[in-house]
C-alpha cells in the first residue's frame, strides 16, 4: 500500500510540473512574438510627414 501512495504522489507531481511547463510555453508563444515585432518595428519606422506650412512667394509692396 505504501508504494501505491508514493506512485500517486509522483504522478501528481509530474502532472503539476507538466501543467506549469505547458502554461509557460503557451505564455511565451503568445507574448514573445508581440514583443519582438514591437521591438523591431519601432526602430525601422520612417515618418513621412508633409510640411504643415507652405511657403508662397508674394509680391512685396
């Protein structure tokens, strides 16, 4: 009987460890690409803005 209870504890520990590792992998899979895309896209963005004020040549009196 004693060996059966030890086996049950080992199985529970293995199941718990597998759940933790699986959760960590899932979180990395979901969050890591977002951070990588955000990191590399923010450094390569080129801002092409039109000037707000246009210079007009006018006659001076």
